[in-house]
């Protein structure tokens, strides 16, 4: 299948910068990720997204999902569900294992849906 690849520009800007401070992610009242090496991705008019190194996420809460999506600016995304306190938050996490060059530094990072977990940035 042919994929359309789009390059960020002034009509659809994307920036990726180090996050100032510590990012903490909680699910079911439990800290499941904590990082001082997160990246903030800003894309067009969307809210900023925190990308956390996968190594800063508690691996015991992640369950690989069969869900995949495609973004013409970032590439193919894979998903994880989060399991805490006998509750499964389906497809709460996404990652671009081989992102396009414009966002290459989000490789080996994951992002969380803010409606499924609590994400805070502490200075």
C-alpha cells in the first residue's frame, strides 16, 4: 500500500523540543511513567503532546495492542493498553517506532491519551 508522506511546513507546523521539568503519568492512582527526558511535540492547532522515553515507563503496566494507525506527517503508529488495578485502559499509549525524518527524535518514545491517564508536567 502506498503511503502519502507530508512534510511539516507553515500550513501544518510540527516542532519537537525537550520538555522543561519532569513529566509524570498516573493511571488508577499509580505512577506508571516519570521522566526528565520527555519531548513536547507541537503540531498545527492540536494540544501539545508529551513523548516520554519508553525506558521511563513501567513495563509491567503495558500490554501490546494490535491497533495501528497512520499519520502522513509522523508515520505508522503502534499502540499499548495500560493495565493497572485490574483495569485495562485500551489503546491508551501510542508510539512511532520508525517516525519520519521531520520527527525522528520521537523514536523510542511513547505518548499517552490525556482522557485515559493523568499527565502532569512539574517544573
